[in-house]
């Protein structure tokens, strides 16, 4: 019998009524000196894709919406004419001129009447406004040209929607006749933080002006140019992620074959990135492109799990394996070379030109996404073609299959689970008896489907219970990531719920699942000791790991029942314990309780201590609680 399975058998008398179980204390015996197996050091990580305005209007700190005028309906939703009292003008899309072959269009502003006191121009409404803070510097830029110097200076203003007052402004003194990039800085004063603002670009004289790639950036994480939102990066860092799976998800695949994630169009100067339609109903700026994914990994010390496009689109279209697929296989090889290659390689040199001389390590490459949906059955052969080519050039890269294949033996299989809390409770033993000789498992997407826009406490209980099963099987399950991670909670921002982290332009919050995950990832040992649990209620779940270097035991306890669960914890094989154990508890009165933008810290972990005396600890887990006990054994 698999020893890790033995440790869970104790949870099986779940048919016992919860009433009975609640009355008699359960007994958890931990054999601190008997290791079942090591814990995967990469168990907890992140999955990301462009969904729910995760990048544009989310992590990617750009504030100008539809900066290159590629979204449909651009003149209604994003860009509007500014015409004050006497000023007159017109705004149109000009498809005949742009600053690059990637951006051949521009916004043409024709001003017939304007003056200093009555300027004319365009405004951009941003992603649900422009979130501005006091005493902050914003970096602005745009590509522009004018028909004549007579149009004069271009004024860039951040304006409050309600008061009409200018919050910050800068002036570009003159616009030339040829396309050129102009940059400005804008500084706010003593304002109240607010997203109730827009951007205006105006002139004070008649004339014609073309512009595109209009950009406003707030300060970014680590001050990276073209970088990420600070609060969201900090929230992710607090999850202690070991890896980042990118760029998708469905975002990798696209709805149709033509919409595939063509990474070569997401690198280099922004003016050379053509942007692309994403399957989640809005256009992607690709400002957060392939290099930025790797830099995100670098900033948060995560291993990249690079998913390469494998010739399948969501509308059940596929590329026939063989010669038709060969260019896509070559693209994947080029992509790996872009990340890992030295300056002597074609694509490594490209990365150096793009500003990142040091290569990135790519330990894992995932071939496709959810290819079980490919009804043609072509994945096996598609996988084999990618596998052979990648292994021939990069033998040490571990290849991940998205569904079982027979043609080759993938190192890892990516399993996805979107379930109710009840289903997760019933499935916490999913991997207990799984084949240990097959591929390792990557739970690349999971979430308890309860709560919106972010999961509620019931979802956190489902997720935490599920994670206890993954930790117990972390000899097999090498990685796990919640999905989707991010959601812009403004109206129209969400395409999928629940999500882990919610935000608007100004602030962000973590769901109860976020805090459960942060707790679990921050308290993970490197081995799973043998253990048994007897007499527990049907909704009691646990996982125990131990840090070999100092003997610290991390005990995770999940009580998904409304009533408390008493527990005798008997630690054997190590010395008697004295002193205190640290107890960190996440608790809510109801499963419907949740966090939100308005109440971001309603459910957060609370730390206390528990006195230890000898090797038996009596502990009561309140109803609806997720706990970590840190028990010193030396
Ligand atoms: O996480 C949302 C979507 O769910 C992902 O894009 C896809 O892989 C899965 O079906």
C-alpha cells in the first residue's frame, strides 16, 4: 500500500455522522521521524493569461486604454473629441499613416477653431478612469506628426471628470511633420487619490495632427520602464510563487488559428508590436509581451513554465501534424532560444537587443493548452512533433503534456480542475493511488467555483481542502496554480469568476482563497512525515509537512463544517515539546463571507500562540476555519 495513502485512510470513515464526529475528539498522530517522501519545492506557483483585464487595465501599468486604436468601437468607448466653447474639430481613424508597419493607423485630429483659452483635441477615458495619487510622477509619451508648425504646442493634461480641473499637465512645444516619439512627465500635487480622471491632448491653434501609441505610466514595480503595477506585484510576491505558467490558458490558443499567440509580435520596441485579438473579447496591447513575462518571473524569483502554441484553436481548428505544423515547431524552438540563447544565437541576440543580455532558465515547456478539447485526436502526433524537436535541441527541458499521450512519455501532465467545494471535499484523495511511474502532475489550473468576482469563504474551504491532498501527494504533484488569478472588478471587466485577486485602478484585494494559498505556500516543509487521523468529522482535512533542517512541523487543518472539531495531536518520534506553537487562522462565520474592494480585509489570517506541553496537544478547530500550526520539535 502506498504509505501516503495509508495516512489518508483515516479520513475515510466519513460516513460517520458529523454530529457524532463533532462530539468525540479526533486523534491526529504524526510520526515526525518517519518520512514518506519529499515535498516538491515548486509546489506553489502562479498561472496567468490575458483574461478579466489581467494585463491591459490590470497588472501592466499602462493607463491609456486602446493606445494604438486597435480595439473595435474605439471612438465611442475609449477616445472622444474635446471641443470647448468656441473650438471646433473632428476626429477620425486614418488608415493611411502610422509610425511603423506594425502600427499603420493613427488618430487624425482636424482642428478648425481653437485658442489658448478654448483648446480643442481628444480625450481618453482610460481603463475605467485614470487612477491618480498625490505627489506622483507619471511618464507620458506618444507618437505624433502635424501638417504644419502652425498648430503649435500639444498640451497633455490629466483632468478630473467631476470638477473639470487639471490635475497634472505638461506641454510638448512643437510637433514636427514626420512621425516622432515625444515624451513628457506629469506630476500631481496634493490631490485625493481617485480614478475619476481622464487624459486630454489638446492644441490651441487650427491644424491637423496625427497620433498613436499614446502612453501614461505611473511608477512601476522596481521602476521598470513599461512595467507592472506595484500593488499587484506585491500581492503576488506574498503568495511565495515558485513558478509562473504563461501565456495561457486559452490566451495561448486564440479562437481561430490566425489568432494564435504569435510571440514574435510581442517583443521589441512597442511601436513594432502590432497587438492582437484575444479570445476573451478584447484586444491585447501586447505591451506585456514575451520578454515582460520573463522579467516578471525574474522580479518575483519564479521559474518560467513557458507554454508554446501547439497548433490548436478554441473553435476546434487544428494544424495537421507534419509539414503544416513544422513552422510552429520552429517558432517554439525560436522562442526557447530567445529566452535561453547567448548573444551568438539569432534569437538570443534579439533578446540582448531588446535590453536583456542575461539569458533566462527555462526548466519547463508546456506544449499547448487543454488539448483534450481537440476532437480531431491530433494532439498525440502534434505533441510528438514538438517533443522530438525540443528534446533534440534542449534535452534537459521537462516537457509538459496537456492531456495524456501515448506517442511519447511527457515528464509532466497538466491537469485542470474547476469544481464546487463539495466536489473538492470529495476528491481530496484524487492522487493518493495515482501511478507513481507515469508523468509527474502539474495542477496547472484549479479553483472552487463559488463567489464572484472573487471566491467566497466556501470557495477558500474547497481550495484549502484540495491543497491538503496535493501537499500529501507532493511526490507526484510537482506544481499547482490557481486560475484565473486576476480580475478587474469594474463593470465589464470580468469574463470568468471566481478569481483570486480583485482590483480597480486604485486598489486591490485578495479573496479568502488568496489568503489560504498564501498561508499554505509560506508554511511548507520539505518532507511529508507519516501520519494518521482517526475520528474526524467528514469535513476535516489536514496536511502535515516538516522542515528537516530544524524539525519545524507545519500542520494545515481545514474544518469545512460549521461546528468545531476537537483534535488531539500526538507527535511521535521526536522529543517532547515545550514552549509554544504558532497558530495562524483564517476564519469566517459563513461560507458566503468574502473580501471585496470595499471590505478588503474582512477575512484575513490571525496569528496567536498555543502552549505546548509534552508530545500531545489538544486543539479545537472552530467551524469554517483554515489553520496552520507551526510546531517546533527541537
Ligand atoms: O482559467 C480560465 C480558462 O479555463 C483557461 O483559459 C483555460 O485553460 C481553462 O479552460
